[in-house]
C-alpha cells in the first residue's frame, strides 16, 4: 500500500461545479490505511478530508469545506493514483456533493 504521508497536492483540473483550483493546496497525512488532509486556497477558506487507502493506493474519502461565501459544503470522492514519469503522484478523482445541488464531477490533483 502506498503511503501519502506528508505529501502536498494541488488540483490541475476540475469540472465547473467544483470549488478547488490550482490555488488550493492539500496536505495529506497517513497512518496505516487512514488518510487525513487539511486544505485551503482559492475559493476554499478551510477544508478537511478523511479517507481509507486500499492496497492499490486508491482512496475512498469524505470531505467538508467552508468556501469563500462562508457556506459549508460536503461530499464524497474516489481517488485513483498514477505514478508520473518524475516519480510524483497524480490522482484522478470522481466526486459528488452531498450538500448543495448534489451534482458530481471529476478532478485531477498532482503532487507538488
């Protein structure tokens, strides 16, 4: 199982209904298969995620965040890792809001 402890990621792509952007930075922490993260930047004042990492390095997570309008948003996400030629991780994500309009989207995060 890969370990993402103390790694930082930044979105490089997101669908229009998402709130993260290249200005958002995620700091991942991992103990065993439990992953947590704090994140902020761009439209995100403050966010947290909690997830489980499987043997292939995929992450099943839940997130909550306060956006730049002061609204609390929540959702679910599945991240699938790809190791890039430079050895850094790229995550291909599918997510869905569990608050707001309930729409789904996709994003790509890359290790910085």
